[in-house]
């Protein structure tokens, strides 16, 4: 397997490569450097197609927001497309599309915000200029009218994605129980309607000045480009931007569930009951994170997974079921979700989920199951590397390793984590990490007649206090 992967990913070497860990797995050739204003730069050449990916990560997400000021990182994902000092209102996307750009987007999660596009190689300069103008001169064009406009857009997005979406409010309450306020993971990345409404122009400006500086960003350029020319353009467009020192990220202590938490939410939108079961697990790339990925796939990835076979095929109680390890920077969450068939209750689903988990704790998983998951994970990772940009492409993977590990060249190490997972370690993880202290959310249609109150049968624990900096 590893020999095949190496053959797939051999690429022309740069004159001076950053050192990647030794091993048989392929390495993405890259080099890094930093501008005087603190902007990190990652360059990786790939001459297979005449395109180049520009991928800019700001090291700010919901983790960096303050209580009462949630949703700012996601709000800026929208604001950054509204125009800056030298770019007209709402023309950023259209300019790139006119040049033939693809995989053009921006996303926000709990830990970071990114903006990316793939352009024909001869339009690298334009893509870099557009990114630099909104980094350095967005506030010059920010007005109350633009803020109000995008605030309404985001509020409407929240209505569609959370408040009127099936199970949306139940899932938000589920996360609030896993990470009680004031933990920055509490709730959803989009923020609360109250906080969005209260955001003032000066609040937004202060958030941008602190977190959207060159010193808090990393630029990756991946694809068909001349190295000397790319360096010259990056210096030209980004080098003169002023920047304060990189802000210290908040240090958030781990949350510990001291007892089970059971919630029942009267679901107003969906007609079928759904159960969410969640455990707090190790942060991304920490010990146990890869094992959790493997267990999640064994339990709930595909029609041959254990939960699918039992709940959907054999018992015919669920119309869908999944298991995921959502790997995050401060702390991760292992979640099992199952949607009932008509006439089935969430209590029935939970009993079957627990039976599957107990079987894994008692009897373990097979070597064949673990190997099948390894193959799937490696294949997915390598498939992503066939692209220079977009979701899961080379630029995205380099940025991910750099953001969480401080080293873009960790592909070999990352794949080796999964090689180290054994049936015994999966069984131990199920026993120790997926213990009884968990959050269970029953999202059920309201009973006929007078509305029954929503209930919590066990209190949510308080998180460890957050401290600024390290």
C-alpha cells in the first residue's frame, strides 16, 4: 500500500525542502518562510496542471470569541467578500470567476477561518492582490450599512441552518451541554441571534484588528508557479501591510463530564425522533484521536458498519445512523446519531446503540475491520492530494498540519498514527473513553395536546476556567 502511495505522489522537488519525517509514505514537497510583518508563507510546486491554489488561513475561529460576542469569526467570513479599499462592493467573487477560478470559497470552524481559490497559473498575481487588499484594507470600506446587511444575511443563515432546520436547535443544545458556557465551543459556530444583533461597528472593527493581521495568518501557494516570481508577488502585495504582534490564543481548560447528562428536546420541525449521543475525547492529533477515528468508522461508516447492520438492516429501527470523531483543537467530540423509523422511539434506538457498544467493549473489533478503515482513510487522504486546492487538497492539508502541529510536513506522521491503531487499542478506547459519562439528546416530536416541558435529567458540568495566553 505505501509503495503505491509513494508512486502516486512523487513530485518535482524544490531547491530547499522543509524536512518531512522519514518513512515510506509520500511527502508533499514544500518550503516555508516568514515576512517581516509576521505572515507565514508555505510554497509547494506541482507542475501537473497549469493552475495554482491560493489558500489563506487566519488563526481565528469560535474558540477565540468572548462570551456575548459569539459569531464574529463567521460574520467576517461574509464581510471579507463585501469589498475593501481597492475592490468594489461584492465583486471579489465575480472578478475571480471571470479569470476562470474554481474551488472558490471561505469557511469558518471552531478553530480557524480560511479563504481559498484555484486560478489559472497566469492569474496568480490577481488572486494574491485580492487577498492582500481585504487583509490590509477591509476596514477602509466597512460601514454600518455593510455590517447591517451581512448581519441580516448571517441571521437568516442561522434561521435556516439551526432554528428552522430539522434537529438544529436540538443539536445546538447538545453542544451546549457538552461545552457549557463560557466555553467557546458552546453552541454553534454561527453564534447566537442575541450576540449577532448586539454586535456594534466598533466591536467588529476591534475583532478584525486583533485577529486578521498578517502575523496571525498563513498563506499557502500550491501548484504551477515560478518560485522566485511567487516570492516577489507575495512580498509586493503582503510585505508592506502593517501588523501587530501575533495575538496569544486563549488557553481553554478541558471539560470533564462528571455524570451523565440526558436531554429531551421537543422537535418542532422534524417528524421522526432522533437521538444524539456524545462523549468528550482527545483533541485533534493527540493520543487517542486516530483510534477514535477508526472506531467511529467501524461503528458507523457505510452499510457494512456495525451500527448500520444492527439498527437499519437487522432490527429495522433506524432509517439512518452514523458515528464520527469531530476532531478539534481544544477537545474533540465522539458522536453517534440515529434517526428513527416511524413508530420507533429514541429510547429503543439508544438501547440498541448501547448493545453494540457493549459488544465492542466486551469482544473487541476484528483486525479486518481495522485494516479496512485504514485503507479507506489512506485512500481518502491520497485522493485529496491529487488536487492542489479546494477542500482536502494539498494546500488544505499543508495548512491543517501547520495550524495544529506547527509543521506542514506531517503527512507521513499522520498516516503512521493509523498504522499504530490495533484491535486492542480500539477496544480499550471504547471501554475507557466511551464510558457512561456522556450527553444524550432525545429530539422527539412534541406530544399531542398541551406542550410538555423540555427536561434535563442530569446537570451539565462546569468547564475548567479559561485563561488568556500560555
